[in-house]
C-alpha cells in the first residue's frame, strides 16, 4: 500500500508560480509511475503530468512549457513546479502513484489562480 500526502496549493495571481509536493509512504524508487492529475468544478479529472521510475516524463498539452514534474528520490517526494499560471489552471490537484497494477490517490490540494 502507498500513502500520499500533497502540499503546496494555494491562491496565486495569473502569471504566478506554485510548487506542489507529494510525499510517499514508501521508497519512490519502488513505484513505477507517479503523477499529478487535476479536477476543476464540473469537469472530469484530467492528467497533468507523470514521471516514471526511469525518469521519463509526460505532460498534458495544456501545461507543456509551463509545468515541470520532478522526483526527489532521497525524500521520496514528487514535485510539480507550476509557472505562468492561468485562471484555467484552477482545480484540485491530486497526486497519483502506480506501483504495480494498483492505483493510489492523495487527498488533493486546491490551486486557485485569480486576480
């Protein structure tokens, strides 16, 4: 089993930056893929970015060039650096871990982009 705890959400103005973190309860090196998803009000949850144990990354087209996913193996943490934030980035952001065939989710952290 994997427990995930997200942090770093908040309110930011358009054009600003935030850094989300997701701490795992087990060695991140044993987890095949981790990622960030988001869900805006009235919309389905969507992929933001993923990173594999081999450090391969994948991004949604809407965040390419603005968001960066990274992994800190020593701290068993995955980060999502979000720059040039837009109002349409407003959502609850969820951390996701796929160690094998099972999927685990964090509790979510709110990101609000507004002037």
